[in-house]
C-alpha cells in the first residue's frame, strides 16, 4: 500500500547499534548533538516565563506561514556576521534547517532529478533527497572542500546525458561529515561555475559561526551571489536544537513557493519557538555566548586531534577542522568501518561509519568522529579505544588475508588529493 517514495525511506543499518552506543560505558563519537550545557538555563527560564506572562496569547497562537517578522529581522542581523545583506521579506522560518531542506526538495525535485552533493555529504540531507526520489551524484572534495573542476565536469556530463540537475547542495563551512571548509577563493570559483552554467546552489550553513581558531567567519556564498544561492540557516548549533528553529533565505520567487509549501506542510512554524529564540537574541549577549561555545569546542577539537595523533595506527589520516563538530578519519587500507562497528561498540567506543554519508555505498574506509558532545578526557579515551580496535582489526585482516569490499565509485573525481 505504500507510495513509491516510501521505499526511499529506509532506516540506517547502524541505527540499532546506536541504541547500544548510548550506554554510559560507551564513549560515543557518533552523534552530532551540540553541547548546550553552557547555556544560561536560569536566564532562559526567566525569559520564557516573562514571555508567557506578557505575550502568551500571541506566543501560543497560530502565526504566519512565513514566520514572525521580528525574528526574521533578527535573523538578518545574525546573517550579517557572515556578510549577508538579506531582507526580512526573503526569510522563511522552518522547523530547523532540516525542514528547509525538505521544502526545497519538495518544490524543486521530481523523481529522477539529480542533486549534486559533496562526497561525503550530510546524512540527513541524503535521507530527504531519497524520500523525494531524487538521485544524488557526489562530487569529489579536496582539502579545500568541493572541487570546482569536478563540479563542472559532473554538471556537463550529466546534462549531456539528458539528466535534469536541479541544484548543488553544499556545506561550505566545517562540512558535516568531512570537517572541511571552502576558502573564499574556492567559493568564488564555484559561484562562477554556477553563473556560467546556470546552476542553483543550496548553501547549508548550520556551523558557520562556530569558528574555533579565533578566525572571523568567512563570507557566506550567499553574500557573494544573491541570484544563484538559496541559503539555509539554523539556531540548532548556536542556541538550542530542541526549539527547531531554522530558516531559508531565498530569491523572491523561490521564497513565495517556499511559503506555500510551508503552509501545506505545517500551516505555520511554531510561534512559541520563534518567540523564545527572538527573546533570547534580544535579551542575551548571543555573540558572547558564541565565544563561550567556540572555546568549549576548541578544547574538544584539540583533545580529539591529540588523541588521534597518539592512538591512530600508521596508514590512518584525518582532517583538521577549524570549526564545527566533525573529523573525517580514513582507516588504513583494507579496513571496513561498517564491519568494524560492532567490535568497536564491544570495546566501548562508537562512531558513524563513512557509508552513511554517501548515497552510493562509498565511504567504507571512512569514519566520522564527533567531538561536540563528550568532554575532552572522554574524547581522548574514545580515541584510545578506537586505536586498539583498529589495530586488532588490522591483525585479523593480516592473519586471515581479508580484503574489504570495494565499490565502483559514481563520484566525479577531480584533480588533487581525493578525500574519499
Ligand atoms: C549540515 C547540516 N544541515 C542541517 C542539519 C539539520 O539541523 P537542524 O537542527 O537545523 O534541522 C544538520 C544537523 O546536524 C547538519 O549537520
């Protein structure tokens, strides 16, 4: 009885293992939950209480399908940190940026349409694209993120084959899962291709303000081009994911369609959540709070890099993020991260296997490690346990002469080091 599209909605093979991974004795480097224990909960409690007392009949009422004007104005201030000069009229509030992704795919993609995405890319986006029966074609990355030559080549090849490429989905800052960032020059190169070949770009940027090496946030792609770029933002990593408040900044026509799609999906995003975020932004020094988060994530990132340096066996490599939550680890040749996961969980460490971040089964030699949630000493202990598991796995492989299963890539490779 299910619709065709429901076949694309499949549980990840590692879901059941995550239940085990959440046991207290397991160090979980798997999830991407922000550590919000540094939030001023007593202050927020007071603000919410005042909000209900003073504006309860508004905050608990239905609202506009586009979202409330006050928060859309404040969002423009937040985006100015990344040099975006957006207008509140062009902002649509969503239930997290995840719903922005859903609405965009809904309005742009028919079954069989192609979405270009980094190799690797965010698992939640891949799930949404699959639910709409869009085909994902991955584009290679190098140490500066998405590779422009590979993008151009992919686009031309797909179009020559009669495929309809609807957009490029990219996470330019601290990519989930690769931890890589496109420098400014790289952004410009990608935008030049979008201009020349008339390509829409969906820029997903939940981590951009979480720079952790003291650097200023880079200008968003949207700040450089307001015709080809649809921008997705979120308060999930910079404030609180439980409120489910994100947004889309879109060119005028796209914004109209998004509001209609939002109305048909939810009638209106939660007014209460928007008011809570709005009150927080108005009454708390959110820029100083960002600095608190930055320092906390820096300590954890440093712990992870130190732990990896100490405990990873030769033949492993990993990325060095300058912000965000994730490190992308490549295992020594011949190891399979998915096959190894049950043994890692038995050794009380969990991670997300690289295959979760590809639509086509690639990534078996990779692991995404998150440093966002566990405290630094647990992160170091997690890397120690992981190092042992990898060493054992290598011993088993050498003893039995096993080789991991390799897939034929459907990635468009580009020149330069391939970070698959
Ligand atoms: C790249 C990326 N996009 C979107 C999301 C969804 O975030 P939200 O909580 O705003 O829906 C996440 C969450 O982890 C993410 O990493």
